[in-house]
C-alpha cells in the first residue's frame, strides 16, 4: 500500500482537459488524474461557467503521481511534448483563457523545476515561437463534473475524441514509448 509521502501532485492545463487527462492516464507512475478548473475567481464553477470565459478559470488536470516512478520534470516533459505552449489562450480550435497553457506549482521546488524546463526548451529552440505558458502558485482546484472524468476512456468513438484526443494519445505513445503504460 502506498502512503501519502510517496505521492506528489502536479496541476497543469494544456487546452481541453479531456486531451490532457487521456495522456497522463497512460503515463507510468501516475496514480490518478482528475479533470477540473483552477486559476479563476468564482468558487465551484460549472463547465458552462468556465466555457463562457468570464470565470478566469482554466481547464486543468490534477495529476497525482509517485515521484519514485516518474519525476515532476518528466511530468512537465510530457506536458510540453503533448500540447502547443506557444499559442496564447488557445489549443487548436479551442479558443479562450480557459484553454491557456498553465502550470500551477505546489512548491518552490516545482516552481524551480518548471522554470528550468521552460528555460531549457527555450534555449534549445524546441518550438518555433516563444513559450507563453503561465507559471503560478497552485490556487484552489475544483473538480469538473463526473461526466468529464475519464471522458476519452468512456467515449473513444465520440467525434472530438477521434479527431483531437486520439492523435494526442498516439503522439504521446510514440514520443514517450518508454513511459507509456497500456
């Protein structure tokens, strides 16, 4: 049985939480992934509130992981490798601040690692444009409605899942083969 001291939390947003959740669900060392909202003004927002764009919340996932199996640095490598961190407030056709690229850090160590990873990606010119990912202290996390949890796993034939989510999962499987679990 795993104890609490062998767990860490990462909170990130890279567009639609269905995509981000589907990727992290398949990463070795991840214990759980919950889709939700963070970074806005309104407590306990609904999906409709967040989609309206007026709450300030982003669609995020809260990833609970075992740092003995996967490092926070690796969590961020997967995060940056599976979304476009160079587009402000958009991922593909999803547009608005609720789809922003964001890392909400839970400790000064996470902040330091995130800054290092972003600096390294910039120095190596991995992306054609500068990274615009927001880096902020973790605010309250509000779990999304139950029908959003494990959305891709429960709805693989749904149109958005086939056209948007499945290609992201396939990219993760290809680029991070050694860290993929079925």
